[in-house]
């Protein structure tokens, strides 16, 4: 697949080394991508984005509630 080849090239360019890749389709990873290597995870998907946004909004509301007299 062309997109997989482009991902491989980009990652190998950044890492500067030949890298072994395994591409999987995961239904729970909605519209996203995730890279796992040596105990690290780099990813973006709608579910994680929404969770992050929820945490940010909750923190903002808490902060505003603390400021009220």
C-alpha cells in the first residue's frame, strides 16, 4: 500500500535506521494512527482526542470555579 510505504519512509528518515513495521487495523482506534516502539506510544485518534479535550475542559471549569468568590 502506498500510504504504508510513505509512513515507513518518514519514520526511517526520522530514526535514521532500517525499522521493522507491522501494520494492523484496530476497530477501537477510530480514524487514527498509533506508533508503538520500545515502550513508547505516539498516536492520534478521535477517541484519544475527545478524551484529551474532556480533561482540558474539566480542568478549565475547575480553575474557574476556584476563582469565584
